[in-house]
């Protein structure tokens, strides 16, 4: 800024446009200077630059003020007169020159803001001005060429943008700073009334009666006001700087005192420095002592590797021996097995024959038994006939000896009684038959009621269990609002605390992870039921690293869960990374897999779900119809085995299974909604249960009524049976009497003869069947002998196979035993290899640690130091030294802090001293420069005043006027006196006659 202002004062002939700055006008006005400066100033201002730069070549307007398109107007190389009727655009061209070259809207006296220049009904206005850029004073001719095109775009919001283009139309810059640089270079001052004098400004100047305003106009037009403001600004800045120098000198004394104090403290820490040096030496020793300790720690590891390698070699030797034994035992087993197979083949060859003979024996035994049965039947019949023959003979004798005769009247009376009794008996039988039918119907009805009662009772129990389950679920949901783990069961929080306690006690090698559902979160809450239907009881499962942890977990689990409802335990080696399933996972552009739909906090949980459920191959498709279309209409996506819908339905390529559940139980995020839904389900089920109980009660009442009716009918049936029995006995008694009285002796004799003939025939049958039975018995005995012989042969083969089976069992046990030892030594070999690998890894880590410590020691102390002391003693001495150093520091202060404060105080003091000296030099130089510039300003102002007076008088003389221009710089006034000439000019008696029009 100082350089810029110096150029304004010293190089007045350039007339660069100054930037406006607000300054406080204070101080006195410089005095008048001699007339000699007029000539030098006049000559310097009369030097004109070449007419090849800064000339306006043309202007073009679009939508500016009231003109849609105006121009382009070419301008002449010297003076251009713009003439035209009112409204033709003369003022628009002048206004566009001011605005287009960066002037403010208020400068034009045509509007208060830029948006006033945009034609009504249009969204923007454009101004294009072409400036000549030729000759040695051209501005960046290699960039712009012979012309510079200034384009300005004005929007209706009042904003504007610039585009600086070359003669060819190439965009060079869009910044206003570039335009300001061009205007400064060409000395174009759009806000200076000497450069651009609007009609309003000229009227204001001529019509004003205030001499002070005219003086200000003069000062502004000649840039004397800017020079005056800059001068007073520099004086004000000088006063502020002088005040700062005084404050800086006071502060410098304070800084010098602080510097001297810090310097004294700095000199008093030599003893601490010596202890610090000893501490550094101990640090060097400590570094190389740690290296020595690390080198010593390597030897036990190397010895351990040698021991493990020796054990591994012995293990390999034993393993080879047992491998040979296993091979020998297997060969022995094969030999015995071949021998047993041959015997088994013999047994198999005899078995068909044995089966055939057995079937033959059974057939012959069946035939013999049938013959024997016929024989026995015939004998029974023979005995029966013989008995009948004896009875008939006896009856005939009794009848012959009976002398009593029965009369006809008695026979008729008995017959009538029998007929009457038979009618009563028939009536009772009909009634009994009807009662039996009624009993059957009642029993059928009771049976149906019992079946219905049992079915309803089962349904009632199921509904009670469902209500109890829903109530437990509701209780768990309400408790889960304070503890999320209770969603997985009432005992889950306590069970997890028991697992944590057991883990702290060291009962687990790795802490079990579970329940699985607590470690997963859904990315999409609408898929909760689908994921639960897929994972099912796996959500309650626990993951263990090994079987020992599994057994421990089972023991803990038995305290809180019954054997049938315990959560599943999955045993899988724990890993920190999730399986890489990119090759076997399903990928679909629209639907996620279960794996991608879940956020799983634990890698082990994810791995267990991949192992147990293959969640990377299961798609989740919300819509049932779309799921069928994806899985069944076309070929399922690659690696996709099944899919689940948002309703929990399971979809395969050729099957579809509906879900039993309608709401998620474990993964739902909206607990309040679940509580409300479960509560409604409980109320619904309770209402159904009440209806069932009423129906069950009515069925029970109907069943009791039918049972009472059944008992009544049974009593009635027993009464009928009792009456029927008495009547039957009466009829039998009457018939027996009648039989005795009516039987004819001749009939009995005929019957006796017939019985005798039949008796003879049956005797012959008995003899014939006895002969057949004896014959079949002989055949049966022969078949049995053959069957026994085959059985004996099979038994002998079995006797031979028995010891061989014992041998093969023994050989098998020997093979298993050898394999057991082989596996034992294989396991030992793996353990030794693992131990060797672990020791080598440890050795490598220790060697790497040794390298690190060696490198660290080399950084601390490049030359190795042989240290005979151990780390502990060095550490003790270092602690002692640190304590002494800290004690001294507490007394004197921290050494590093003292040194730091000393150098900071020194640097601060020197810097402040240098600044104060430089400022004093600057003020002295500034006073000299300002004195010289004030003198030059006075000379320049006087020169401009004389030139203006001379030019004013010359201008009046050319128009036959006379007058005077008085400029009083002391009182800051400017007065103009104009005397009209003779003739027609005498009417012009006012300065307003000099303007282009009247106010």
C-alpha cells in the first residue's frame, strides 16, 4: 500500500486509478508552494501516452435498460460524438460504459442497483466493450492480442459476472481483478468525473451554490483528495506505530530482566547435567544389557527345540514300528477271515437243504396230525354211538316195563299250556331283541360321546398349554424390555452369569458363545420371521471350542434346563475370521441371503450358522408368489438350495412348506408391538378355551344321561331274561313229561337198529384211519431223521466256526489295539511337530525381538558395550539417579524446561529488540519521506490550481466570456465568476448557461 501511494505522489503523470479507502481527515492543510512547480507539473501532465492503447473501439448492448439490442457501435480513434433523438440510446451507451467497466450503479445516476438495468420482461442483460490493446504500452499482448473484449452479464437478482476475452474470442479470465488490472494499466477511471462526466453530474456542479461542494468536486476530479486522505492515513498509522514502539520499549526491559534471570538458572544446572550424563551412560548399558538378556533367552528355546526334535524322532520310530504291527495284524485278520468265509460258505450251502427238509418234516407232521385227528374223531364218534346204543336199549326196556297210561285229555291240556307258554316266550324274546337294539344304540351314542369328550379334552389340554406358553412368552417379553436376554428364556441371564463365573474360575479353555440369537441383528426388520423359520432352535444354541468345554457346559446347563428342552451345543474350533464362502454362496441382484441379511457380531457365531444351516445358500424373498417364481418357475439361482418368505414359508425347487408361526419370537425389534399382539392372542385363546369348556360340559351331561338310560335298559333286559328263563324251564318240563308219555317203543327200536348199523360203519373207518395214521407216522420218522442229520452237520460246522470266530475277534482286537497305539503315536507326533513349530515361532519372535533390541541399542549407543551387571541392578541405579535428578529439578527446576525457557527468553528478547530497532528506523525514515512527499504534494496542488485557472479563463475567452476561478485551499472553497460578453451573449449571465441543458 505504501508503494502504491508513493507511485501516486511521485509519478503523477501516469494517473493510475487509486483504490478508495476510508480515512479520517485530521491535521492541518499543507502551505502554498511557489509558482515554479506549475511549469514542471504542467509539463509532466502534458506528456501523453501513445494513442494505441485504452481506446474504446466498440460497444454492444443486449436487453440493457429499454433496449433489446443496441450496437455494436464503432468508436473513432480520437473524438466520437453520439447524437440521436430522445430514447434512442445515448444515455444507455454512456451508462453501459460505466457499468460495463466495473462502475457502481449509483455512479450512473440512472438506478440504485444493477437489476434496474435489465430490460423489463427479460432475465438478464449483457454488455460487450472492446478496448484497443496495441503499441508498446499494450496489456499482456501475447495473451489478449490487439484488442481486449470485456463481457459483463447482469442478472435480475442484481449479480454480475465478467469474462475477459482476447481479440479471437478466447476466454482469458472470469475474475474482476483482471478487469481492474486492465483499467489501472490503461488509466481508465470510470468513477472520476474528469474521465466520465454525466449530464446529471455537470448540472449538479454548475447549479450548486455551495463553494465547499465545488471544492470537493475539484479535489476528487484531480485526485488530490485521494492523495490527501493517503497522507493523513499514513500520519495516523505513524502515530499508532510510535505508540507501539513506546510500549515495546517498556516490554523489552521486562523481557531483558526475564532473560537475565533464565540465564542465571541455566548456569546453575551443571551438576544436574553431570548426573544426566551418567544416566545416559546407564541407559546405554541398559540397552546392551537387554540385548545380552535376549541372547541368553534364545539358548533355552534352542535346547527345547533339540529335545522336541529328539522326542519327535523317537516318536517317528515307534510310529513306524506300530505301523508294521498294524500291517501284520491286518494280514493275520485277513487270513482268519478268509478261513471263516469258507466255513460260512459251507454253512450257507447246507442251509437250503436244511430248510427244504424242515418244510418236508412240517408237511408230513401236518398230514400225520390231520390223520390222527380224523382217527380220534372217529373213535369219539364210535364211543358216542356205543353210548347211544346202551341208552336206547335201556329206554326201550323201561318203556316196556311201564304200565301206566296217559289219557288224551291230559295231553291236550299240556299241549295248550305249552303253546301259551311259547307265545309268552316269543313275546319276551321280541321285547328282549328290541331292548338289545336300544342298548346297542345307546352304547354307540355313549361311545361317540366318549370319543368327542376325549377329543375335546385333548384339545382343551393343548389350548391350556398354548395359553400357558403364550403367558410365559408375554412375561419374557415384558421382562426383556429391561433385559434383552430374557427373550431367549427365563433362565438365560442367570445361566450366562454361571458361564461367566465358571470361565473366571478357569473351568473353560475358551468361554462358550451364546445364545446365537443374541449376536445377530437384522438389516431389514421385515425378514425377522423368515430368519427365525430358517434358524429355528439354532437361535438358542451355544458354541464351544472343544468337547471338554461342552461337557462342562452340559453340567451347568443341567442346573437350569430339563434334559428334553436344553439348548443345542455346537462344538467347533474357534476362529477369529469368518469363513470365505465366496465360491459356494448364492448371489442375487434383488434378494439377500441369510448371511448378507444379518449383522453378526461374532465370527464364531457366523461360522457355526454356516456349518450347521448353510446360511450363505438360503435366499430371503418377502413375497410368496415371487419366491415360487424364483425357485420353481425357472431354475433356482446358482448355489441356492432353498428360500424363505417374509411369512416364514419354506420354498424348495419342487416343494413348498407353510410356516407354523405367524410372528417372530426372538428377533423382533418392536417389543411393545409384540407384547400387544401376544396379549391379544392370549385373550382370543382364553375365549376359545371357555367355549370349549362349555361344549365339553354339555357333552359330559349328555353322556351321563345316556349312561343312566343304559343302566335302566340293562335292568329291564335282565328282568326279561329272567322271565324268559322261567318260561323256558316250564316248557321243557312239560315237553319232557309229554315225551315220556308219547314216545313209541317201535320208534325207539328202529332208532336202535339204525344206530347199530352206523356203529359198524364207524368201526371200519376207525381201523382204516388207524392204518393210514401209522403209515404217515413211519414217513414222518424218516423225514425227521434226515432233518436231524442235516442239523447235525450244520452244528458240526458251527462248532468248527466257533473257535475261528474267537480267533477273528481276537485278531480284530489286536488290529484295533495296534491302530490305537498307531493313532496315539501319530497324535504324539503331531503334538511334537506343533511344539517344535511353536518353539521355532517363539525362537523367530525372540530373534526378531533381539534384532529390534539390538537396533534400538545401536540407535542409543552405536558401539556395543560389554555389560557385566544385570538389568535389575542397572534399573535400580537408574531409578536412584532419576530420583536425585528429579529432586534437583524440584529444587532448581526441570533441566530441559530451564534450557528451553532460557533459549525462549533469549530468542524473545532478541526478537523484540530487533523489532523495536527496526520500527524506530522505519519511523525515522517515514518522517523524512512524509516531509518530502508533503512538500511535493503542495507543489503539485499549486500546479494543478494554476493550470485549472488558466484553462478556465482560456475556455471563457473562446466563448466571448470573461470570468474568474478562485480556489481557496485553506478554507476548502471554490468559486466561479462568469461575466457574459456583448451582443447576443449578454443574456448568458449565469454559469448554468455553460451546461448542456437546464436544471
